[in-house]
């Protein structure tokens, strides 16, 4: 009987994380069968109440897993920016936001086992604007730019700003950036963004961004923004 149970698990969840409570929909002896199958090496217990059936062909990379696993989570901040800016800044840390803390813990445990670095935020309500891109929920271009600036990830943000400038809703970007401050500072994200736009115009010697610059920035922050803009222009 548990062999038939295993076949149904494979059909539904191979390559994905799943709960014991989900498996009870297949058979009321799910807990017993899962324990038996895990001892025989057919699946793995990942976290309390969570199991995993290895993908038949493995995974090419974390993106391959994230595309196949269907539980709800949002790709955020620098990781979202890497999708929008064509991986201009390659990072091996994957930043995700989830609402289900149990799933997040299972995801962290699974990532460690795979040798991947997942940084997961837990929210009752996801505080980032996001949309579906192919099979993933991804923080929007505007929201990811604001999130990266807020986290001092200026290069990620300005690469996204430049490469996606024709797709960006600047009114939305302004609205988001005006109330968000850069971490551990009193500087609004929008002020830093405007300064970066000014530098792009100067570096490229043309009006790429129609922005009026107001507001003061510290010299250290100006220097960091300038370094980011110069690098984007250099490799664009």
C-alpha cells in the first residue's frame, strides 16, 4: 500500500517541498508511510512537518528549484533586482519573503542541505509590491529599486534604474521613494535616486532622466552613489 502512496507523492510533489498535512489527503496513514519511505531513502525529512522528494534530474541551480517549487514566496531586494538588471551584479545570496513561517523554516533547512544561501524574511503581509514573472512572484522594478537603495545596495539599484528606464513608472517610483528612508540614515530614498539620475545625465552628457535635484546628501553617500553610477556607465 505504501508503494502506491509513494507513487502518488511523486506525481504531486516530486522536486518540491510538501507538508505531512498535505500527504494526509492521499492516505490517513501518511505519517507512518512517510517515516518508512524516508528510512528507505525514497524521500527526505527536511523540517518538522515537511518532506522533500528529490527531483529526478536534480537541479541546475537555485532558480531551477524556485521555479519548480510551487509554495508562495516572493523574490525580493537584490535578488529581484538581478532579474530586472540582467544579473549586472551577480550575488550568490537569494533573498525571499514568505508569509508561512513553517514553510520558510523548511526552505532555509532545504537550502542549507543543498549548499545554497537563502535569506528569508517573514511577514504576515508581504510589504513589497510584486507581480508574477513566468512561474515566480518577483518584487516589481520600482519596489526593488527602492528596497535596494534603502539597503545601501546602490549598484543593484542604479543598474536596474538605467537598464529598465523605459519600463519604469517614475511617478510610482517617486511615491515609493519619498516615504522610504535609507537604513540607518535620515535620507529619503527619492533624494538619493534623484542624485543618481543627475550623475547619469552628467556622465552620459545628455538628459537620460528628466529630474530636478533637491535635498542634501552626505559626502560619503554621494561618493557611494557616484561609484555605482560610474560602474554602470562603464559596463553598460
